[in-house]
């Protein structure tokens, strides 16, 4: 065995991600399975950590209304999106038979920005929930893929 065969380099996740990004941006990763495999493993690790900080919500009427209901106050006090500590929010949308069909994951701050745009629109800023005690933003589902928010 030569000396070069015994070299060991330890890289942390951030360094590995930096390397894979450089390869991607320089068009060096498109046919290299080893890089794609590394990217996949890094993504799996990242998502495992993210899932620990996700607040899951399920909207049962989005298929009828075209909106998701996002609570921001309950009985006059901040709640829901206004107070969550979760870094990410996931909205599960169901079909008419209540089957989970789509899940939108997004940073909580992005959802907050989307909702703020509807605060001054009475048709989207309503009372609802149990006994109509929640202030809700009816956020159009199409906003969940609005590039203005996603890539700002």
C-alpha cells in the first residue's frame, strides 16, 4: 500500500454540501452516480432534521374552496402561524374522499409572508374554526407555489 492509499479526510455535512453544490454548478455531477448518491444521502440527513421542526396541518376543504385556512388568532390572542416555533409548516391537502393527496412543505416565514398579503382582504380574512373563535386567512392554494414568495 502506498502512502496515498492511507490518507483519510474527514468532512462535515456543510463541507460535503459545498462540494456537491460546486460540482452541480460547474456541470460536473450530471452523470456521476457517486455525486448523486452523496447528494441523496445529504438530503436524507437534512430532511430527517427538518422533520423534527415541522408543524403539520391538514385542510379538509381546500378541494372545495381552493383555499387553505391558516389560523393566526384564537379568542383574540395570537395563535397558529403567529406563534408557532416550528421552522417549517406542512399542509396536507385531501381529496373529496379525504385521501391525503398533496403535502406542501415550506418555511414558516414564507407562509407568514403569504398570509400577510391577505390581512387587508376581508374575503380572505375571516372568523372560523370551532364556534367561529379563530381568525383565519383563507390563502389560495395557488399561492403555495407562487415564485414571488418561494424564490424571493
